[in-house]
C-alpha cells in the first residue's frame, strides 16, 4: 500500500470514528434533553400563558422549545415543556417541590411508584384530581421529588424472605422491592438457573423501610385500586360560611361598584334564607376587605376564618392570592365569584373560579357555534371598531377551519353594506352573520340593513350570532333580535319571564324595598345562585364535595355551574355557557352547551 493510500485509509478510519463518536454523543445529548422536558397535550381553552403558569415556567421557555406556538396552539396537539429544575427549595414557588410526568401507554399507578421509587399515597396526595377516570395516557401528574429523594438515600441493613409468585421474573421482583439484579443474585445465586413459583428467596431491605412478609406486601392490583377508592362523605352539622368583599372604604360614599357588592351580599342572604327554610343550619360571617392586603391579612388571623367550611369573595388579585394561600394551608374551599383573570386556580386545588376565563369561554362558544352553523352559509363581518372580539373570532375561525366549514368574510362599508352582504347570501342555505365587534354601535350599523333584506327578500333566511354584551342592548334592540333570529353565547342569562326569576324579583323588592341594579350580570342573582349551589353541595356531600360534582344539579336563575379541574392538581373553573336564542315567534330559549 503506497503512502497516499495509507493516509487516505487513516483519514477514513478517523472520520468514521469521529462520526460514530459524534452520533453517540448526539444520542446521549438527545436522551439528556428528553429527560429535561415533558409533553403537554393542549386542551380547549388553554393558552401558552396559562400552560406556562401551570408548570411554573416562562412563556419564552415554551416558545424556545415550540417556535410554532408563537403563532397559535391547537387543542389536541402537544407542547414540549421544560422540566422545572429543583436545586433547592425556592420560597413561594410550589413548583420547586415537584417534577412533572406525562402518563405513557399502559403505565399504571404501581409502575410509577416503581419508576420514581415513591409511595403511591405521595403521588395521590400531590394530585388531588387523580382518579381512575383521570389517570389517562397523555395526562400530566406531579411527582413530589423530596419524598422520592428521601427513598433513594436509604441504606440496606437487613433481609426478609419472600416466596416467588406465579409468572414473576427477576425484573419484576427487583422493581417490586426496589433492589438491583446484582443485589438479588448475590443473596440468591440459585436464581441464575431460573425463576420458579414457590421458591423462597432473600430480599435486601432498606433502613427505615417496613419489613413485610409476603401477605403484607402490597400487590400491583391493590395499589392501582387506590385510584378507584370511594371517598367517604363527611356530613356537616352547621355550615360555616365566610363572605369577604370590599363593600366601602372608610368615610367613603357608596358608588356603583360598592352597590353591586352589597347587592351580591343581599342575594346571598336570600339564598341562605331559602335554605334555612329547608332545614339547613348555616352560620354566616361577613368581612369588609377594603383595598390592598393589609386588612385581609388581619381578617385571616381571626378564629372564624380557620373554622370556615367555605370562603366566598375578594375582587383584587392581591387579595385573592392571599386568601387562596390561606385556604390551601387550612384545607378550606374558596370561591372566587367575579374575576376571570386570576392564576391561583391553576395550582391551588381548593379554588373555585365562577367567572369563566375568556379563553375557555371563547373555545366553548366556538365549538357551539360550529355545531349550530356547520351546514350554513357563514359570513364573518369585519367591523373594525374599539370593541373587536379578536380572540373569539380567531378561535371561531380556527374551529371552522379544523372542521372544514367554509366561511366568507366581508369588510363593513357603510355606504354599500346592504349590497355587499346581499351578494354573499344564498337562498338554499341559512345565512349566518357574525360581526367581529360586540359594541352597540356595531350592532346599530348592521341591524337595520339586515332587517330590510329580510323584509324585501323572504328567500333569504338570516340569522345573527353575537355576544354576551348584547344583553345590555335589549331595551333598544330586542325586536331586532327576534326579527333576525338571533343567537348569543353567554356564561350568564336570566329569563325574566320565568317563574323562578319573577319570584326572585318579588322577594328581593319585598326584603330590600328596591329593585335590582340594571346591570348584566345582575349581582343579586349571582349571589343567590352561588349560595344555592355551594351551600347545597356542602350540605349533601360535606367538605369534600368536589368528589361528587357530577351529582350536583342546580337550576339557576342566571349562572349555571359546570366545574372542571384544569389539571390533576389544580382548582376548578366554571366552564358552563349558554346559547340564548331569540326566535322569530318571540320565544327565547336558554340552552346549556355540553
């Protein structure tokens, strides 16, 4: 072999060696990177912000791993989430106690106790929403790493005898007792010739680990059945309820805002009165929180707070967060009745958020809209004013595209609108017009031309689809809603012609010598509905009524309740919305979206 050939061969061998080394390093790096991330399956209504908040990471961390998520995310798709690094306990950050695990195909609670070397009870306690129904492939659970690390550091000090069961293998025995194959074989060299049922072997046991005989060792089935254990109902003799609201600043005059909170309180009192007539025992304590958290902190030190079964109230986020931490520490259920923009519900299992977050509201309304109008001629009308429903329209378009529902778009032009919209209408389909703005001004721009088309062209069937805010325009637009066969989505609606609502108006005026404030939603009805639902839940199912939410049915005046956990360790958000239909025969229906 000449010199050139030898050099070339040497180069090729070096190159091959380098390539193999690089590939091995790449595989190693890939595996290391995989251990630093987990997969989250996106659910309806979730946003990148809410997902990041849920796991205690930054939005930009998710964007870095999932660049496409900057544009949009889609329910059913997965996101890579960086695993929260735990180097030391971080004050105020609950996420520092946990790592997150995506449940894999055929994984069980037992297999996770083996994988992470942790008691099943520790996993269940870290995930209050975990059950046989929620332990599903793709779902995320928290693993409390401090308990996991404590188990890993136990030294071996003694041995027990164990009789091998049918179909057991060395691998399965090692996993069951958290020992290595080398440790097992060193004590039982006969296992090298094979494993047979009935053989008695020695098992090394860690210091502090309970020494168990065969009959005391928990079996896989017993561990997995922990997810199906029925929760015992603990009845409450007297329900202790606390209401905390900023009624009025010291020396201040009542204003529109404080008057609404007073009305909420008055509605809650009517609910308590109705339930006491049914034999319920209820003890109500009321606090004025004022502004800021100073007064709230003092209130939380009172004995009545720690003895409460349910806390309702607070408006500002700083007050809500303070109360939520108190509720979690003392295992008290906490209802947030007003704001939809609080993050405590994402990581606090004791929080109930009544007002549906916009992202969930829009996702469910989009789903309902597509169910209703999937076979119709849909026209999205771009108004472009100050009250554009950009996020809803984006969600609705995405839902239509996903379902392959064809739709048209039209930019509003005041001088040619009637002709422009007429050119897009069809006589062989229902025509659904969806304005992009919820403003009264936008509604006024389009309702008259659309009614003109309806009157002059009976071959066109016209329908409007609109927004919760439209309820505030009914004094001037109710006839138009009927004429245009209008649908609106909303998380609240009261039928003033129903007997229940009429009786409430009468009782409220009789008690307080005044009418409800003309606002939407009506705070008096919200207070009544909230009290009726939660006090009933406590009375029938005790303090852990969340285990029986599917059995609680309440026919509301204005606000229904359909609470769902955001994740296995979170609190609950109310995902209920209505589709309200103003029919051309002057009837109004309120349908719950399932």
